[in-house]
C-alpha cells in the first residue's frame, strides 16, 4: 500500500475528491489539515485514513512534524502533494526533507515559479515566447521599451493570477507602476505585449512523462482585464484538440520534465501576425502551472468529457494508466458577471433561456470574485453556435453615453 500525504485536502472544498480517487486505487491517504476536524466535509473524512491538524501551513516546523508523525507510524511517504499553487513549494521542501522522489524538488519548483525561467523550457520545446527583461532599474526598463515599443506588460516574475499586472502604453505609466512595484519589493518582468486570446492545454502526465489526458480551454476576455477593468470573464473547454496542439503539449511536458502530475499550460493564440513570434492562429507561450487548472475548471473538464478527472488523476499516479476519449461530447464553460454592471439580460432570463444547458449558478467569495466575477453561471453545450449565443447574451451590457 502506497502512503500518500495530501497537504490541505480541506481547501478548496472539492479537493476531497482527489482523496477519493487515491483511496479507490488502494492508497493510504494521510491528510494534513489546518482546520478543526469537526469542520471537515463528511466526504473528506470518509476518504482519508488519518489526519493531522496544524495551526498554519506557513509554519514549516509544524507541517514537518505532521509528516514525521505519519512516517513513523506508517512508513516512508511515497507521495507528498497538495495540487494547490499556494503550497507547491511546501510540497517540494517536504519531499526533499523526507527523500520522496515522486515529484519536483524544491530547487526545481523555485525555478519553475519564475516566469522568466519558464521561457527557456518553452523555447526548448520549440514554442515562441515574448521578448522580456528582468529590469533592475527604471532606466533598464525604459531602454527595453525603446527597442520593443510602448506596448508592454509589467508583472511580478513570481506571482499568481493578474495581481500587480499592468499594461504599459507610455513612459509615464511605466514610471508610475515601476514605483508601485518597487514599494512592494517585487522582482518584475517586463514583456512585449502579445496580441492574442488566452488558451490553455491542461492535462495529466504519467510517470514516463507521457500525456494521458489532455483538454483545451479558451478564455472569453481575460483575467488581467477582468481584475483591472472590472470586466466580465468566461471560459470553456473545447470539443477536441488538434493533433498539432497535442504534440505541442507533449513537447512542452517533455521539456519541463513533468511526470506523475497535472499541468496547466497557458498560451496566447495570436489574433494577428506578429514578427518574430508567429502568424495568426499560432501559439505563443504564457506560463506553465504544475497543478490542476484553478477554481472549478476541473469540474468543467468533467462536464465536458463526461468523466471524473479526480479519479483519473489517482489512476495515473498509482497505476500509470488512464483511458479517456480523445474528443469531448460537450463543451462546458462559465461566465463570471460583475455586481454593479448594467447587463442587458438578467440572470433570470439567462437561467430560463439556457435551462437545458445550465449546470449551476454560484455567488463567489471575494478571494475568487476579483478574477472570476461575483456571480458565475456554468453551462455546457453540444454545439459551438449555442455556446457563442450564451456568451453573447451573458456579456451584453448597456452603454452609458456621457
């Protein structure tokens, strides 16, 4: 029996399903939690063998003692994972300290969390990247802009989501946001702006680095605009992925050395020809995440493929196998709408018109709402045309004339 130590299976709430996937494959699931036992979901309690509570995952000594306790009682851990961006470095440090070889080392994770360092791996896979610099001074940043033009993105080299990410159009904006970033003591990366739509290639790689499952998501709007401009946002999974993109994803997985884990690769799909980058429709690398896609995207995968990605993950990790179809019978997605926006179509109207496709409506907590909207509507479709209609109806807003 393999010993699987799961860090923070209590958050996000649906992560108990990962524990279920492991239990079904015969693993001993040992949970490290940071909340009271009585507050845990019954489904989580039913799918671990034992849990150990710590006061905070930021207290490494406490978490170390939890793993040491499990190791003393059950034997050496075979796996230590959280599937959570916030704890990837914690997972890796614990793996190093307990000599667990089933995942990336701390040194590797630290490198991979740098957006600049990722670019070399994408280039190794043959994927173009945006020109960039890690400026140490404002003068260096201005010199880069003089070469590449005043259409740039300034963002933290280590960071998650669209926080402290700015679209730069002129020297005044660069100086303003450079001063803001330095006050936060952040190492920033300055990149040439890429004109394109954000798409993803999300999947599972086995112990040999072969992709066992692959899905592709398209964003409607993007996280940066959503956060900065209070825009609506949405995304959906595609019915199928072309052989060319499947091979591209495999090249990237091989370049990064991704094995026995999720990957969530983000790309720009070019909407116009861009010299030195590619032609319309080509992909340009954005960043790689070594975890499942965030929020409720795993559930959108399930709704699209009529599968259970939580179980598939457990099967890939513990048996190195996974049988799934190459195409999805549905395209599931969501729309995130903002409070205070004057939408043409009410939530009630959308729920009525798309009743046959509706999966659920949810009010999000502030931690997720900043990027994903205050109210989300999830639905799945059998045709691209109906999907397009849904997003158009959901996003339509009245234009106020000044």
